[in-house]
C-alpha cells in the first residue's frame, strides 16, 4: 500500500492492526494509532 496523503496513514495503520490475532493487543494498538493521530492533528 502506498500512502499518498497524511489522512491515509491512520486508515492504513488501523487496517493492519485490525488483522492482529490477539484481541487485547488489537484494541491497544488501534487505540494507540487513533490517539497518535489526534495528537498530531492538534500539534500541526
């Protein structure tokens, strides 16, 4: 997957993390991606 826009990073990272077999790790990582995205949006 080629990421062309900053908005696509969250979608790409979340879709990869959603394929994780461990449900606990999946929830933690999806939350982390969403939190990092929100933080970077407020600091931009």
